[in-house]
C-alpha cells in the first residue's frame, strides 16, 4: 500500500510539473466534467447515501448535491478573475518598480473527507483544488462504504489518476497518506484526529486546512422571536440526525422565555420528527453502532423532556430534548454529533459569555434576538468560526462567506472564492526597471542615511 501511494503521489507531481493543470481553459473543462458527472450519477449518489445514512432524496440533494453544483457554477463564473495576477501599490522606496501577486497552485493536494456528509465534504474541497490548478487525492470515509465506492467510480471514470485519484481504506491508509510529502492537506473531521493530521503535516511543513467542530451554542435572548427560533433550531439540529458539525449543540434560553420556548420547541419537534411524522418521512440513521452507544450514554432519563429512545441494531436515536442540563453533565462534555438537544437557562446576559467561554471556540454560534445591542454584545465578545443571527446552518450554504473554524474548531476556510484562495499560494513579484539605478541603496554615507530616514520615518 505504501509503495502504491508513494507511486501515485510521484505520478501526480510529475503531471503537475507538466503545467497542464495551470491553464485556465483546462481547469474550466475539468470542472465542467465534474459537474456533468455528478448530474449523470445523481441516482447512484442518492442510492448510496440512502444505504449508508438513510438520507431521503430531498435531504440528500439539499445537503450533498445541489450545494456542489452551485459551487461549481460559481467557480466557473469567476475563475478568470480570481486567477488573474493582482497589481499592488509600490512604495516610493521602490521607485521604478511594479508590484504583482501571482496566483499559484500548491501542487499535489490531499483531501481527507468525513462520513457525515460523505459526498459533499469530499467533493467541495476538490472544486477548490481543481479550480486553483492543483492535482488531488481524495480519501473518503470507510464508515460510508457505498458513498465511498460511488466517489471512487465517479472520479475514475471522469479523470486520469495522475490528475485526480481516490484512495479507499481505513485509518491505516490515512496514516500512510499523511506520512507522504504532499503540497497541501485539507482535512474535515474531529478535533482529535485533526491534531494527528496537523502533527503529521508538521514533519514536512505541509500547509493544512482543518475543518473540525465543537459545541456550537444557540442563544435565545429575552426579546427573540421564539416561533422563528424554535422552527429554525429544530430544523438545524435534527437534519442528518444531528450529525452536522455546525448543528446547534446546545441551547441557552433566557429563563423568562422558558415555558413558551419549550412549548414551541416541542411542537415543531413532534410536527416534523415525532412518532407520527417519522412514519411519513425518512430520518437518517446514526453512522455506526458504536456511535449509537456513545449517544445513548449522554441521555439522562431524568432530564429528558422529549424522546430519549434508541435502537442499536437499527442505528436509530430518537430526536431528544433534555432540560435543566448543567455544564457537568456528560452531554456537555464534548460535541454531541447526534439528535440530542440539551437546554440550559440563563438569567443575566453576562452569563452567556461565561458559559460559552468554558468550552473551546465553537465552529458555529447562533443568536436569536431583535436587539442590536444584544447582537453587538455576543458578536464582539465571543469567538467562533461563523454563524447566524436569527437562523441556523444557512451561513455555510452561501459561496460568498468563508466557512471555517477558529482555535480547536479548525483553521482555514473555504466555499466560493475562499475555496480558490485556500488552494492557492499568493506569490509576490516585484518587477524593477533597468532604465536607471538609484545609487542610494549602495551608498553608506551620512547623506544617504538621512535620506532613508526621511523616506521611512
């Protein structure tokens, strides 16, 4: 395996050195091929996602396919402009020169994808990598084997492996890939594995993007529109059975709105995900039995307000709401990554800052308020990757906003132009005239020193 991986990376490096991937016309052609391949194999993708995670056609298209087609469309529309060298100002000290920033691909890129959105999170970084002119190796998750197989077949039938390749396998395969020297690593997954990726990358000083997670809060201020808050939190939490890195992980509710908010939260949970609702709609499964066990250990029956049931064999965990939770409960120890929604209550606004700061910077934060001062308080005092005011999750669905974490929730960002920038090295070039040559740089006289001081100070 190690020899095969080493040979593949060498093959891609040599192809990258040929210069073909850098041509803008070539990049557009390949992105168009990718788009057509996704559309052509849509039924295969939907079928694989159904088998792996029991995703409905609607949810799978919404979260895994449509988003990618929009990303490709945006890349094709803007790539000429994004890839053009950018002229910058030149200081007087460099008189006669002109300054430029050239957009250069890194080379061979490695994309390590997770299992929760196994198709989207493998292909979305690929769009940026190819748009920027790189080659790419994709390592899909072994926990979603059907989707992994579709990705492998789609890529193999669309691109030569010297350009884009898929390497399947378990953690040992990932380890073998990370031991090789590539030019850029893009990883999506847990914070614990992200630390190992960064450690491996450091041995070769390889730049990385880490898209991780964390406990993302949803904050309900006293003045919030509770109906909107309840609807959007229920949708954002239970989509993909809560297996979303930016799902609301817990809710902080002003104690004066406790009863009304709980009533609305319960109403929409039952309406969309209750026992009767789930007879009519598909609810995604948990990816593996061990994750069912992990989630079951977080459920405190005495604090369950709604739900709490699970079935290990069916990989099913019922949408669950827990109340009167405190920071010492097991459900608050780590990112939940499942359909369990703990609720905490606060009395004073400053408590929000203290509670959120007890955990590492989250990947997302959701604030529900109609008050600009409340908005300013939260946005200026808490650090998080990105988020929404009066909504959940939707910030990651626009190509015009960067998506990424901060601190333990990740580093780097992508989507739209930010995907292009992530896989691009900005190479600075000063073009200097030969028509004249100012002698001040060569002289060490007092007069030259005085001149320099006037210019720089």
